[in-house]
């Protein structure tokens, strides 16, 4: 399982970034930005997606790592 850990990390991170991008599509950026269709607004959406997605992925990977270590405690 440890050998596949980096691959799992990459896949979960990409999935979490994609899900956060999808979730941010429902957010009304036009209420806060002057030009909601500008390249700067799209860049902001991409950066927010990466920030949120990597944070969620980090949480899941730490949870996975802790659960694997917890299994060793009782063996």
C-alpha cells in the first residue's frame, strides 16, 4: 500500500481540484468582481480551485495516513 501512496495522492488531489472547480462554478463572482468574464476572473477561479482542492486532498491524505498507522497500533 505504501508503494502506491504517491499515485493515490496525485489522483485524489486532481479529483479534489476538479470538484472544487465544479463547486466554484455555482458561486456568483459577478457580485464581487468588476468584470466577471475577464481572464483575471478565470485565473482567480483556477487559483481558488487549486487552493481549496489541495487543502481538501491534504485532509484526506492525512486521514488515510493516520488510519493506516492506527491499524499498526492494534496489531
